[in-house]
């Protein structure tokens, strides 16, 4: 086709066409052009546009009217329809030209290559036999992470194996890719060489081995990839076989084995058991004295041993230096010393020592009282000494048999061991010759020394106490000088008490008797002592006083006297004070008192029933001084209740001494009210009282802890029955133990 340049303007498309293109393809656009006017040559510009975008600009200037081909390459990224056009940029006169053979197409490329193995060690030459239209670009992927853009590259592989090699090519308007596998191999193993070495263990008793320590120049025809040792960690002192494994670049291996000796110089840490002092009969082995302990950085249980060196004298003051040694598996040693002191500080043991002995002696020719006896020596043993020395103080020998003088001789046995430790035991030998009925003057002297008289002006009383009298001496009777007499016998330790009717001078006389061993009287002595009483004036009893038992009665009295009326109390009920079935006279809070103790149903006082002792539903009060040594059981004071539901009972009750309380049982006719007041102190004197009114009962306790008062409500009651009133009686409890003094009973509520 011909183009008249003078008939068109600039920037006019002189040719265009619409085509469909593929994606990812390079296309080649070409045309032939010849200028019409060449003399002079005309110059103008033509643009190649695809979808309005300039792809190439050609400047046309031909010296002759000849056909000339022009071309350009263009890459289509995606499939689509495009418009291709030729645009006249510089139109004008004489700028005429012709176009022919316009072409738009893609040219094929063929990628091919041949791998040539240059050496056994992975060097490969890649020969490129690809075809297509130049210009070309190349991209090689060797399959091992390396690439190249050369046309015919040479590549060195680092490891044997099969690799996928790919060639990517671009030509003029075309591209292509080809891949093929390349196998690299080397069947020649490396050469492993070892050296024997010695290494020192670290503080943890281990040695870390590296291949370089034992490698003696191992080699390979191509290249060594790696080396390792087994075992890589050595523990403890020894000579160990160690294997070096050499691996070449293709995984071929070879090994060598050598000897590695480990050493270390750190000794064990040893701790001795503490120094110890033991008795001479103790076990001296480590099971008693203790074992040394040791720790080591290499040996879990070092070998322990010990040696002993003895010093001094055994068993008294010797000692042992015990040296402990610990050795680890590398034969490093450490030592420490323990001192074991051996002593004997235990005295001998005396058994079967003689008991006290009383002998009846005889008078020898010189008139001296004496007695002979054969005695068994005690047995002396010692923990360390097998031959203990035994002596006695009587004759300084090992046999205390012999003739002993009148009186009491104390004999002491002494056992001494080798270390001068000693033990003693003592006994007495008493020799008595019958002295009764032998000396009247001595008899009289003994009686006078034993008798003492005491007066109490406040209570208008006198007491006669008998001290230390021989067993064959006693008082037959006591005449108080006012017409009253107490009949004995009164022996050593007894006391008699008497209440006088008023002040005055009285002569107290008594008959002293001494009998021989057959019971016949050999000596008698009638002795007298004059006393003067300044008794106070008697006063009227307080209002409402029903009965007052001072408890000052003495041994042999047939009753406990009610000093305010006619309610004398009978011992049990037909006994006597201080004798079988009667309470015992003892010192009281005020003068004397009576002590109640024994078996159930005995050792009590009985007061016959009387209307004045029955209060019905009226007020009444009871007070007394009491002392109980038990405090853990029912301690009776007065009881006019028995097993009935009428009457009253006052006692001390509690399960422990700290809970012992003053307790009142009060009958109602159908039941019994159980009322409790403050606690008492066992073992001390307590002033106790209870006052009963129409609606309340008030308890009082006064003792070393102070004064305590407790008031409790009560229901209607009946404090009357026909039973006798019992003092200090508990019919079922075998454990009571109570002392009562100054017991009073009132028919009104005291305040």
C-alpha cells in the first residue's frame, strides 16, 4: 500500500489492525517500507502503537527507493484482544512511502543442554544446545540452591546426590524451559587416622572430646564433610576406647579407634564424725562413734577406711585417735581425725545390801550388853572392773560379821573400782538388852520427861500429851482434879483433853505403870501437876442456835459433846472417840477437831432424831470449819436425808480438787434439789456455811483465796424426817477423808 504524505496531517494512523494475543508470550511485529522520494532523501518518523501505547519509534531516511524491513518485539503478559497501529508523526510534501508484508507473530524457542562430568568430585560442564531467535537470555537452576546466567556454565557440586537442573531461555519473541536430572557420585571412602591422648577431667568429673583432639590427619580424595567421636563425653578416671568417624562429602565413612586416658587431681571432701566421750564399756566401733562421710566430684561413694592409735591408760583416762581416709576412683585421698575419749565415771553397783537388823543382846561377864551376828556381804559389780574392792566401816574388811555393842551401829559398805569410783550402802545393827523393870529411877525420869500439860484459858480446857516413852511404860488413868477421870491406857504419842466448868486451880494426877516382858507390873509411880485456869465468863448462845459440836473431844470419850444443848453425837453409834469405829481426835482450827476416814458405814457420829433438828419448810443454817485431803469424792459433813426425799444433807462434792464445791441436798417431798456453792481448797481449813430461806439458799466459803458467796433459788422444801442426823458419814464411798471442827446448827437463816 502507498501513503501520500502530503495529503495527511501529523499523528495520523496510516495502518491499524485488531488481533487476539496469548498470555506470557513474546510477539514479533515487522513490516517492509520503501520511500518514494529519495533525491533529496526525505526523513520522517513512524510509531508502532499497541492499544495506543508507543512500543517503538522508527526514523525513516532512505537514500534510494528500496524495500527495507523494520521490526519490534512485544511481550503479552495476559491473553486479550489488542489494536496494533502505525502512526505518521511527520507528514508533508515528498514524504510518500510504500508498506508491504506487515506481520505480527511469535517465533518458537527450543531449550536443550548436555551435562558433562569433568571430575569425580562433582565438577560439571553444562553445554547449551538451545535454538531460537536471538537475542537470547539464559537462567540456570542447578538444583542445589545455586544459579547462573551464563550460556554454558561450569558448576561445582558440594555433595553427592541426584539434582534436578533446569534451563530457562528467552529469545526474540519466544521462551522455553528444559529440566533433566544430574547424578553426582563418589564411591571412594575417606581415610581415618587417630592418635592416643590423655585428658584432664573438669570439676564435674567429665571430659568433653572433640574430633580435633584425636584426629591424626584424616583425608579424602575429594573433601571431608564432617568428623565425630564416640563417646564424646567421658566420666571418671579410666582408659577409654574412643572411635573417630570421618564422613566425606558423599556420605562415605571410615573409622579409627584409639585410647583416651582420663585423669583428675581433686581429692574427696571428707567430714569426720564429732569427737565423742564414751564410757569404758561402750562399743567403740563406728556404729557407736559415728562414720566419716565424703563427697567427691568424680566418685559417688568414695572408699572409706580408718586406723586407730590408742593413748593414755584404759579404762580410766585413755583416748583413741581415729584417722579416717577417703579415696576416690582416681586414687586421690583425703583424711581427717576423730578423737574418742574413754572414761569410767560410773560407780560400782551394790546389790543385796544388808537390811537393818535388831538383835536381843546378852550381858557379858563385864556386864556389857552385846550380840553376835553372821552377815552376808553384798554383791559388788562394775561396768569395767571385774575385781571391785569391797570394805565395811565396822571392821574394814569384806565381811561385816562380828559382835556388835548395845545400841545402834551404822555399818557402811564401800565398793571402789580401778578408777576410784565408789558406791556405798548402809544398814544398822541395833542391839537391845531388856531394860524394863531394871531401873526405877530411870523409869520415873522417862515418865517425867515424856509428860507435858497445856492449858487454854479461852476454852477453859487442859490437855495432857505423852511424848517418847519406852514400850513397856504407859499411863493407867488421868485424874483432872475436878472429879473427872479418863481411863487409859495412854501410851507414847497419845493426847488427852478435858474441859473444865470454870476458872480455878486444879491438880492433874496420873498413874504411870511399867511392865516386864511377861506383862507383870514391876514399877508404879503416881505423879501430879498443878494448873491454874483463868476462864472467861460464859455468854448466852446466839439466837436460834440448835446445836454446837466443838469437836474438842479426846480419845476414850463416849460421845462428841453438844455444848449448847442435849444433842450429843454417839460414835458409830456405840464406839468411842479415838477407838474402833469412832473418829480420831486431831488438832483443829480451834483447839481440837475430829477426823473422819475409813470404810463405808464406820467412823462417823450419830445424833438421835429430835424435833429441833427437823425444820420442815422453815429457815435454817449450818456452818463449820472443814479440811479435806482428797477433794475428789463426796466428803460428808452432816446428813439427815438418807435415801428419802425429805430432809437435808451438806457435803463437799467434786471430781477433781479444783472442782470440789460446797453442796446442799434439800428434799421436796417427791424429789431432791441438788444445789452447789463456791469451791473449797483441799488440804486447807475452809470456813463453810449454808443459810436456807423460803426462796433462796446462800452458800459461804472463806479460805486462803478469800471470801466467796453464791446465792441460788430453791423450790418449796421439807427439811424434816425421822432419821438420825449423821456427821462425817458416807455409806457407800470408801475414799472420803474429812476433818470437821466447830460444827453449828441454827433454826434461822443467818446473814
